[in-house]
């Protein structure tokens, strides 16, 4: 039974798309990990956007798992763009 759970968790982890690139601040192009203060602010904004993405995931009725994940990722990315970040 344990091996079945391990295989299932690996299979599910493989379905999640890993975004490429790093987040930068739009105003000056600095990477979010350039300074501790900027990283702290980004982590706060990221937590807020995680909440927005979670709300979108709960409200979604998409049956296709890939499309569901893609839509939730779009909500997350859009939230961070709205907060002044861009992925490069």
C-alpha cells in the first residue's frame, strides 16, 4: 500500500507545471531576491496571491486537471503582475 501512495504522489507532482523564469519588480527591473527588504515584500505579495489562486481553485468547475492548474496559475501570475512584478 505504501508503494502505491508513493507512486500516486509522484504522478500528481509530475502534473504540476513549474513556471520558468524569475520574478522582477516592474518599476526598476530588480530581481525580487536582490535585497532582503524587496524579498520580504515579494513574499507578502506572493502569500496574498496564493490566497487568490486558492479561491480560484475552489471556485473552478474545470474537469480537465491540466486546464484547472493552468487557470489557477494564470490567476496567481495575474495577481503578481497587478502588484507590480513581472516574470523574466
